[in-house]
C-alpha cells in the first residue's frame, strides 16, 4: 500500500535568528515556512500560544542548549488538521520542555508535535485560557508529584503565592484537601482561584517562619513550595515541619547558606523542579493528570486580559511585557 502523504502548510512563524544580549535587543521576525508532520506527529493549527519567562530567558542566551535560528514558544492550544484519523478536528492543548528551545515551538500559525504529547482541551475553556495553562500548572503538579501530593490535613506554604506557579500550586493543593498559607512581599490578598481559604503572610511586616509556626500550633509546614528561590530559602527552611519537603523552581543568586545539621535532624527533603527537562510527551502525561480538576471546576485557567493578547507581528512587545515581570498571562494569537 502506498504511504499516505502528509499535508504541508505554509506556516507563519515568529523566528529568533540569533541570541540577543538582553530583552530590549530582541529582534524577532515573522517568516513563512513549509511545515508538515512526521509519521508519529500531528499537525495543529495554533489558535493561541503563551509567552513564558523561560521563552525570554532562552532568547537572551540564559539557556546554553537553546538553538538558533528557531521559532520560540512552549505552550499552545489549537485544532488538529493532520494526523491519525481519530485526532482530526480535535481541540487540543499542550506544553513542552523542548518545544521552542531545542526545536521549533508554538509561536506560529501551525505546529507539528508528537501525537502522544497532545491533550484534549477542557470544554468551556477558551483558546487563550487553554494556552495559558501549560508551564505554570505543569511546574506546580510536577513539584507535588516529586515531593508527594498534598493530602487532607497537611499544610502547604506557598512562597510567591500570587505568581502564576504559586496560584497553580494553591489550586492543586486545595483541590487535594490541604490547608494553604501564602507568602507575599507586601500586603495584598490572594489573587487566584482556590478551593478553600488561603491564609496570607506579608513577608515585609512579619517573620514568616514564626507566623507559620503560630498558624500550625508550632508544627510548621509539611510542604513549602518556594517559587522565588534564595530570597525565601531561610524562611522556607525554618518553616518546615519534621519530615517537611521544600520544592525549589527558581533562583536569583545561586548560592545559599545551608545548615546541614538542621536539615538532617529535621529529616527534610529538598526537591528541585526543571520542566525544561520534560519532553513534549512527558509534559502531556503530566497535563492529563490535571484534566479531572479542570473538568470538575476544582482547577480553573488563569483569566486572560484583552490587553495581554498580541498578534505574531508584535512578538517583541509580548516578550518585553513578560520580561518586565507583568503578572498577566501573555498570549500570542496567530
């Protein structure tokens, strides 16, 4: 039997031709490129794609394995237009540790990706919202998977609770029945969705660890999800309960003082999470675990503001918005 030919499309793609010294020096272009799928892939018409801080870091040379020239972008949502018959016309979304960094990514009108990597888009969620789920939720659930999923009766302390990974961690922890305490740099309420009340600590006004001990009758937190890194490392360490786990996903300065005696006497565990190490297929498997949460309303996508949606031709503006530490989930819409 002849092998069926795969559809070829003329895809409009954001292209990063070379490493930029800083975000202001970024010079993305939009090029038209012929794109078709491999035998194990599906071809997706991209409806929306998120811009993540890691996209900016990879564009400015902070990831030595990033290839140039390439199309950036890790997160996407769209419709399958070519692939196995059962996938044609399906609305899907996904994310990846290698898309947009080691290979061409999602900031384009079309994307070819392994069929095993795509996940059915939750019903009732817009394209933009689905595209915004990826990296933050994958980072949050991968942290909990590695550290042990929060359980009812456990306390989870989230440092940097109003960041997108922080909000995803709150959603997952409260979905699992855990109590959540959030830490912020200055006095502000929790901004995201939650399945239970989130108690807040203003780090500028109080000793975080002392307050956590107060909240927990002296026990401390079973899990600390530290989305900020070294600025909160000591407070996180001092907040841990016996056999507590600290999840780390970021760093400002790479080196911290580390009290080994307190670490082993507390029987603590430190878990490092780098979603860039997850392939598209591995990331798809992680996202599928979140499906029941979105279907049941325990997990909700981040709201997407109209002002945070950019066409491909304004990719530089979108990248600069993310580089400027905007709290909005920034989306490119082909």
